[in-house]
C-alpha cells in the first residue's frame, strides 16, 4: 500500500512498475530495506558494516531520493539530493541520477548504495548522447559532474591521471552526488556502496561485470577518500 500510494505511477520513481518483477533490483531495494527499517537497530548495524563506526543516532532510510516513513505513510524528497540534481542535471529530462538507497544521519553521515541484482554496473562509452540525457563518454561525464560542479572541489576527491580502462559511470555519479549532498548536509561524512549479487557474479565470472570493482573505483579516488567506496 505504501509503495502504491507514494511510488507506483507517480513522479517519485522512474519506471515504478519494475517492483512487480521478482528479478528487479527495485524490488530487492524496496522489500529488503523497508524490512530492515522495520527491525529496530538493523540499519545501525549496516552503517557499522560500511563505516566501521558504532553509532547511536537514528538512521533515516531514503529510496530513490525520498524518505521512507511507513508509520505516517508519508514520502518527502531529500532536499540536498534535489539541490544537487538541480545543480548538475537541471537539463536532464530522461533518467536523471537516482541513488537506489540512501542511509542518512542528518548533519553527520550520507551513504549512497547502488544496488545490483541481475544487472551489471554501467560502463561509460565514447558515443554521442541524445539531447536531454546524461553524457555517455568519460570525458563529458567528468566535464559535467566535476568541472561544472560549484558545490564541491572535485579535484580534492578524484585523481583521473592513472584511471582504469573501464570507467563505471553510474558509480562515479553516485560518488559525486554523495560528496555534494554531504557538503550541503553540514560537511557530513559520505560513503558509496556497490551492493551486488554474489551468485550472479559467479555465473558471469571472467566478464567485465564480474570483475573486482573496489580496485577500479578506488584508483580514481585520492588516498583520503579511497575507503569511502565499499563493495558488498
């Protein structure tokens, strides 16, 4: 009922009908994380698993940019997320950046989780994009999300000088969004997590989508921020 009232065929969620598919990462994100939210301190334990820090604060759950409040049947967009999207993607009309899951402790912590179930992490391709869509090539992605970014100094976070051949564009955008939202959230600490299905990785062993992701992503981050990316 909560999903139907707040997401299904509403502007709060792109392709909201995907929840009806049992192999959908949207279904996994919604079903698993709303269950975790309903079970006391489980989200706090997850934060510890990501950050290594024991916390006492309540953890807020956001799915696709909005706060999940099952008790009050309400859904509010995360203001820093909207601010960052308006700044970096004001002209993107199709498939704007939409973190699957966010764990937020106001003014302290921002965790973005990109969940994969059966699909792979998208890789940048050097081809022209269509008007109103995100860039597809690595250099144009860096131009839009780093060089045009007035919210944070991305040169303090990224080092593209020895970057890998494969450029995981969706995870890159998640890092930019997480760092930018954390800046707005009173300079909170940020993390980005790539949550993947081990069974699918085993089935696709040897293909790019099954390759170790941590070394790849951390290679474009400066030493201070390398451990801000976590693969689970």
